[in-house]
């Protein structure tokens, strides 16, 4: 693996973890009746702070989702084509198999 592949894999791992954390930290949009029955205890300033953090989490989720998608496409494009480089017929007639047969016959 080249350095670029290691960098892309690290970016994939980091972006996946950030996406998971950002999604888990977001509140659901549907509070149901619990907010209505319990009454709104949010002040004006508390609502603004909550809305700002929600917008920030949403923005970071979008940014890291795009990074994740770009890294996945880049890894797919630069990966080697293994279907053309390996054939079972070549493996069966390789020197390794002949060496194993020679060892078995020597015993």
C-alpha cells in the first residue's frame, strides 16, 4: 500500500467516527407531547444556544459526509485490479507447489 492509500484510509476512519458522533449528538426533531405537557422551560437565550449547536452539528455532519464520500471514491479508483493479476491455474503450476511436492516426496 502506498502512502496515499494510508492517508485515505485514515481520513475514512476519522470521518466515519466524526459522522457517528455528530449524528448521535443531534436531538431528534420530534419531541412528541412531552414538551407540551411538561411546559417549555427554555429561555430565549437557551433556545438560541441550542439552535446554534444544532446548526453547527448539522454543518459538520454534511462536511464530513462529503469528505467520507470523496475518500471512498478515491480509494475505489486507486485500488489495484486484482482480477487481472491472479489466476488459479498459474498458482497451481507455481514453484511453491512444486517445492511442497518435493518436500513431501523426500520424506
